[in-house]
C-alpha cells in the first residue's frame, strides 16, 4: 500500500513537472512572439522556414538587380529622347540647308549647329551609369540576373544605339553639315535621307528600351507578390498566435495550480490515514 502510494506520488510529481515545462515553453512563445524556440519543436516547419529564409535572401539580391535595371533603362530612355530631339533638329536644319536662297554665312551657321549636336551625341555615347560603368557597353553587353531563370542586358550596346547601317549617327550628322556648307544639293538630299533613317533607328531603340523597362516593372511586381506570399507563410510557421497562446497558457496554469493544490492536500494526510 505504501509503495503504491509512493509510486503515485512520484508519477504525480513527474506529471506536474512536465506541465511546468510546457507552461515555461508557452511563456517563451508569448514573450518572444516566436512559436518555434528550437528545431525539435517542429522539424518539418523548421526545414521549411530555412528554405523560406533562403528564398527571401535571394529575393533581396534580385530586388537590387531589378532596381538597377530600372535605373539603367530610365537613364537610357532619357538619353534616347535627347538624341531623338537632336536628330529632329538636324532634320529641320538639313531641310533649311537645301534652300538655294541661303547665304554662305547662313550655311556655315547651320553646319556649325549640326556639328555641335553631333558632339553632344558622341558625348552621350560615353555616359556612365550610377555604378560608374559605361551605360552603353562597348562590344558585348553584360547581362544581369533578375530571377532564377531570367537574365538579360537591360540596355543595348553603344554600337546598337549610336550607329545605323554600320555608320555612326554623329558621322551622318557631320556629313549633312559638310554638304550644307558646300551647298551640294545631291549630298544634302542624301544626308537628309540618312538623318531620317537615324531618326527611325532612334525610335526603334527607344521602343526596345521601353519594352525592357516594362518587363522589369513586371518582374518587380512579381517579386513583390512573392515577397508578400513568403512573408505570410513564414509568419504562419514561425510567429506565435498570441490570443490562442495566452488562452492556452492560462488554462495550463490553472490546471497546474489545481493539481498542486490537490497534491498538497493529499500530502497533509498522515501515515495512519493511509493505514486506516
């Protein structure tokens, strides 16, 4: 009888100890706001969380690349619009230069303005990006990874933009200026045709850059949606549901207190109480 009573007491002490440990664990969840205090709490969830954290780290790097790509396309678009304006002005001057009523001084003035604009376009080709690198790469362009399976160059190369038909656009402009200075009607007409071709080329390149910018915007939207989804899943796995946890904690505390009170009353009984 005494041995049986002792065993029951030992079992009750062990049960209350487990309850106290569970209460301490629940208190830690409430105080830290984290449901998982160690990997053994939920091995499957812990493994999934590790994958989500890696995905978030990769997304952070991808976000930086996407923002860089957007910046580069915006800068390139601005350059292209300026070049288009300069070419449109060159066309106006070339048409004016075909007039037989112009004086030699007028022709020199028109040619000088065109040559200055050609200088501007040559300077644009040497523009630097915010990273300090050439905005328009010489030779092969450098691709940037924007997602796990998405990698491309956000801006065309220098040769793709500032030359058409193998001839630099600035040279096309200088040739038109020379023809105007020389009052060479046939060359002026040829120059006008070449300038119009350069204008169309600039429009095509501007459209290409615009399409790339739109693609980057879509990639950014996709990344933002994925970021929200990952954050929500991580929160469900990792964060404590405070209202539920506090209710459980209160219930566990009341149960333990009741068990302790009952245990204390039983222990106040004497040996004669058990023998009687």
